[in-house]
């Protein structure tokens, strides 16, 4: 059956290729470059503001200082791989606390779902890194080559001196932006001022240069060369965001009930014969995705709202009210056609559920942070051998005890064990003082020690007896326990 199916597919492929070859038609459509026109208006200004804020955060945050005391890094946001830490202002996370990162990602996803259900693809239009850097690269292109018509003319013109120097300047600036992007990223993994000097003096680690080069390439390629193709073909969000939306979600919408039928000669013909749309196509030429918003909701539309600015400008010139293109809902479109009052409701079942989920996850994470222990304990029992029979007939088990001191000062910890009447509680390389060994752990550090427990054979009722190992801070009295077992011969 599978062989027959493969043969059918092969024959169909050969037939399609033959038709394409006969008609001199490529199998895939060649990309047509998009040259968006400069837009002017409130949404364009909002996008500039968001771009400045987001890029400032990305480039400047690694240089913010945060005093954590002696011996600790003073960089506010730092992913410290050598020290096995993640620092975020007053928060310090250890590798075993990676669930906080999971919680942050869950909250970020829920917030994205929440705002998508309210305002459509507002993330894509304003704050997505692909959108922000593409906007920046287009701004550079416009500054070097001119606005839409000049760029189209230059693109179609044969290669000459003007085209060479303008293209060279544009791509050079793009590469510089890409290098700055890669450089800012590596600053999050080391002390930023120190690494900055090392990068320029060629003293940085080769891994830093590798990542700068990699991110330079990806930023240059995605933001400068690929642009809208990333959103259309590579990003999965356009294909799943529809599940987060309903008929009451605000989206950039062409109001057909007002704009149709389209007509250009409104001053010489009866206005009632035409809608407000004069088919000037200004909404198309400013679109960075190259689509016509008048065709309705489309996968390619990122809701950047530049078409709103372009259309409002034309409406002002025509002396007609703004808002032919604007943020609207499918439900309100239907209400206008029926002549019933419009409304927009923030409180809907899906938005309430998203809000409750966000609050619940945030509250749980805050509770975990507030109740986080300054001491952590991990105990692993030796498995080879399971136990040792000593010359006096007693049974001995070995355990690896890992004590994590999260305090900013060295601490002493008492190690006690309950559950059996032990003959000996001993830790290698530590002299017992009193009934319990004392383990010194440096500030903000992990120490691993080997614990040996021995007990008379007659104390063991079964081959596996429960015990509890407790570590107590000698100064504060704070303790953490670990339930484990003591293994002996089969009874």
C-alpha cells in the first residue's frame, strides 16, 4: 500500500514539475521586495516611543549596578554561568530554582494570551523584537535611500556609483546594529563594563566573539533581509493567535460598512453613490507586510496600525471623519449593519480566565519567593556498596550530604540524625565536637561532605529503616531535614 502511495506522489510531483518547466514557471514564487512608505500619525509616534523604550532596555540594562554586598557581583541583571546563579535586581536564583524561570515563562505566555484576546496582535505590531528591529532597519534604509518612490527607483536602476555607495552604507549600518545587538546580549552573561573593554581590546574570550558574530548574522538577516518573511513563514504565532481571539477582540479593521463602494470622483458625483474609501491605496503602500487591509483579517497582518495613520491623513484632506480604518471588533461591525448600539467589553469569559490564571501564578511565585529558605539540603545514600559490616559486627552506611548556604556570610551547621540509636555519626575530614558534627560553609556557597552512620545489627528490625538527617544553622537555629533510609542485611 505504501509503495503504491509513494508511486502516486512521485508521478504527481513529476507532472507538476513538467508543467512548471513547460510554462517556464518556478515552483516557488520569487519574493517581491516591499518598500513601505513613511507613515505619519499617532500610531507611528507610539511605535517610535515603544522602539526607543524597548531598545534602551535591551542595550542599557546590563550596565545598571545593584549592590549585593561584598563578594557578590554588582550587575543588576546577570546570568552567571561560572557561579551558577541568575541575578535579577534583588532576586537571586540558584540552578535548583529553575522553576521560577518556568513560572516567568508561564506568566509571559498568559499575559500574551490576555492582551491578544483584548487587542489582537498588539504584541506583533509594537513590541515583538522582529518588529522593533525591522522598523529600525527600515528607518536606516529610508534615511540612506529616501522614501518609497526613491527606494523603488534605486532598486530598479542599473548598478552605478550612487547605488553602490548607498547600498554599501545601508548594509554597513545594518551590520553595526547587528553587532551592537550581539554585543548587548553577551553583556548579560558577564560584567558588562569589563567585557566591553575586553571586546574592544581583543582580550575577551573566543566564546564571546562567537556569540557576537552569530547574533550579528541573525539580526542582519532577520531584520534587514528577511523582514516580513519571518512573520509570514517562520513565526508560529500568526497561526495560533486566532485561538486566543473572538468576535469582541479589537483588531485593525477596514470598516466596509462605511467605505464601500469605493469611488474616486466624489466631488463631481453624488456622494451617496460611494463610500468614504477613494481607493488611494495609501493604506497598502505604508504596510510593512505589503498587504491590503481592505481584504479583511489576514495572517500577514501584524496590527501595526500604520494603515490607520495613512487613512486618517487622507480623510483629513477629503474633509471626511477619521476612522475609516481603525481598531474595531467583528461584533461591532455586525451591530452597525443591524443598526444597534456598539459596545466593547473587557470582561469576557476568556479574559477573566486569563486574568485569574495570571494572578494565581504570580501569587504563587511571590509566595515561594517570600518563603524561600536560606538553607538547602540534599542527601544521596551510597549505593555501592549498600552497607558495610564492620569488625565489631555493626553496620555502616555512607551518605553524600550537600549543604547550600544562601546567606551572604559564612555559616556553621550542625548535622544530626534521628531514627536509630547510632554508635557513630562521622563526617570525613571533620572532627566531631559534641553529639553532632559541625560543618563550615562559605557565604553563598555549596559544600558537599561524606557522612558515615554506624549502628548495632540488633537495632535493625528490617533491612531498611527510616531515618531523618537534619542540618541546623548554629547561629540562627534555622533547620532543614531530609528523610532517608538506613540499609542493613536482609532479616
